[in-house]
C-alpha cells in the first residue's frame, strides 16, 4: 500500500506486483497486486497468516523470485527488467539475508561462515578476515571466531548469521522469521540487535514475522491477507 506522495524516490517500490504458480485449473495466485513503498532507513515488519503472500513478497524483494506482473524498483532501477546475473549482483552488493534456520555451514567456523559473502565477491583473504572479525564483534561474538555452529547456542548461531548478512555493508536486511527457532530471551536479544543495526547504521530492515512481540520493534507494520496488503501503519518504538 503506498503511503502517500513522497518528495524523494523510495529505496524500494513495488507497483501492481502479482505472482502466480501453475497453469490452468491448477493456477494459484500468491500475490494479487501489491503496492508498497519503503524508504531508506525504515524498519518494516511484514505480518499475515500462513498463505497470505508475505514470504512470496520477501522472495521477490530479495531477488530470489520474479513477479508474474508489475514493477519492482530498487533505487529507481527496475529489478524485473534485470538479467539473472544483474539480480545476483544486486543481492550480492545491496542485500543481506537472515533466515529462521540460521543456514550456517556446520563444519565451518563462525569466522569462515561470515566470510562467505566476501569470498563470492572476490575479496582478498586479509580484508575478508578483518571484515568478518569486525562483523562478529559488532554482534557481540568477539572471541568466538573459531567456534563451529555445534559449539554455539541458537542465539549465538543467529548472531553469526546476522554478522554474515551485514559483513558486505548492505543497504537492506531481509529477515524471514529471524526469531522463529529461539526462546523468548534470545528472541529479544536478536530483535534488539536488529533494531540497533537499523537505528545506528541506518540499514533498512524488512522482517517477516508472525509474532506480535517481535513486530513491536519495527517502526511500521504491513499486514498481508490473501495476497494483498490489508493494512499499513506506523507505530511508536521505545528507545
């Protein structure tokens, strides 16, 4: 849902986005015309029941899927017109991802897990190591660089995943149920960390969550129902 006339181009703009799967009688329309603007520096929680289209929209935002129709602009550039390689470059240089399941390599140290995006970018070893250590320090894991995931708690594993997401200096952090596998205490710590990255580093955050207790950390809540934006409101966030 567009939130009114803006004086500047939003960081992200979805206009009339649809996404269909299958054909004929088996066709399923996951998104039915999404309009959504996100300004740089926002923290948006995307909520909705299962099957509402929120994860499909996040996959499109993350260039992991393409819309059937409509336009997706990132910094004014039409993403839906990009080639696969161009979308891969957009993901690599501008987007960071955090998932519910952490998605860490089990036999690889925390430092090596965080370095992975920099390896894909062709960064030299010395700068990779330095950047990964700095990212781990930023998420509170200074001194844990040589530990593998099975030597870390769930909260620590998610911190490694967040460090991996921010090591490239992304403009946008896309978080899909980032606290879904964590207890209440660790969930709150992770949300405070994500909110701090938004507040202190200005990283734009889009987070899918079904938990109202986690959505309170966001400055804006967009609710999906049946493949459409049902509501879009801003909320006060405690400092």
